[in-house]
C-alpha cells in the first residue's frame, strides 16, 4: 500500500467527497416554496380573473411572502366589486301601481 494520494483523490478529499462516492442528491426541504397547483376557473370578469391569476405568484414565494400577495389581491378584488357597483345599471322599470293617497 502506498501512503501517497493521486491528484484526483487529493481534490476529492479537499472537497469533502471521497473518490468514487456519488454526491448526495438534494433532500426534500419542507420549508422551501412549492406550487399549490390550485386550478383557477375563469370568472368571466377580466378584472377578477387578473387578480385571481396573481395568486399564482405565491407558488414561488416562501410562506412569509404570501401575505403581501393576498393583501394585494384582496384590494384588487374589492376595487373590482366597487367598480361593478359604480356602473350605471338599466333604468328601473316603471311602477305598475298608482301612488295616489
């Protein structure tokens, strides 16, 4: 046996990985961001659909980053509902009863 190491063995030992042993695959990290893969059905309203599509941004964020997205989407949905209330609707139908007292 020889006490000398080849250059490849020296490099592997210096890197902390013995020669001939494959590097370990990355392990599952439950704290890492993971897509929820929630289907979002179209609502028929472009403003609402855009806000719901924004929820996909949370798929790539850590949990502590979700709050900002949720608040932004909530604000956008509230604005979309307010805009629906502000649009003039059809005129009210005429009354069919007599208002005489």
